[in-house]
C-alpha cells in the first residue's frame, strides 16, 4: 500500500495522458462525409441551373408580368397591370430586392434572365434546406441525398424551377419554417422565427397555406 501511495503522489512523475476515446473520430468523419455530400449536391444543383439559365427560352405570360413588376418595384415606377388573381406584391418585392442587390438587370442580357437568377438562388437554398429537413426527420444520409438529387437533377424540376413564379420563393420560406420547427432543442425564439417564415410564405403565395397542417403536425410531435 505504501508503494502504491508513493506511485500516486510522486511529484517527480508527470501524470499519464488519458487516451482519447476511439469513437470520437467517428462522428467527425460522419460530419465530413455529410459536408462532402452537401457540397457535391449544391455544385450539381447550381451547375445544372446555370446551364438551364443560359439556354434561351421564351417567357410565359406569368413570367413576363412578374419580371415587369420586379423591375417596376426596383426602379420605383408604376406598372399598369394589377396582376389579377396571382398578384403577389411581397413576392415581387423579393424579386426586386435580389435584382437590386446583385445588379442583375445591369449585367444580364435580358430582364428575364436577370430575374431568373433569383430562381437559381432559390433552387440552391431549397436544396440545402431539404437536406437539413430530411436529416432532422430521421432519414439516412443517402436517403436525404436521394431526395435532394431528385429535386436538383430532375428534368421536370429543372424546367419548372427556372420559371419566374413566386411559388418557388414561397417553397423556400416553407422549408425554412419546417427546418426551424424540427430543430433539436428548439425554443420559443425558433418557433417565432418559424411562424415568421410561414407568414412570409403565405404572403408570397397563398398556396403555402397547404403546408400549415404539416407544420402543425411536426410541432405537435416534437
């Protein structure tokens, strides 16, 4: 016992360094793999949308009206068309804000191409939010990647998401709200931000009201 006491209290010996647990490297490796997958999916989503943006395509009537309203908002001018049933001043303001901040009208070949850049940004943001939401809902890494890949590389999705319609912006707001609701350890401020995102989505497009039951279900099961 005396020998044991001397070994533990000998001031001349430095205490042994405890080895790191072997499992600590595994979560780090998983996070790096997830980051690599997300970056690859973002590169794919952005690259394909740039190619689709560069391809010439005529503007649909709804696109032309949205582009005209976005231009009018950005240049503080009026536009005679009231927009009809699909009027979305908040959506037009978002389109206008992007074109002003990025000077899209000044560097693009056409007004349509300038505003379609907003759809590119919305598509990439939507891919990121969809990945986060899928992971928080318990999907595996590869299942989440498949969901994002379907959104990022599907020809139908690429063709539709190029169109300048405010519903694409509303979808990003909805995904942001669902990501906040499913956040682990979410607090009141996160719920308030989620409610603000849902409000922005509804103001952008009333069709976002269809996602309110899903948001309520996720909030109830949390």
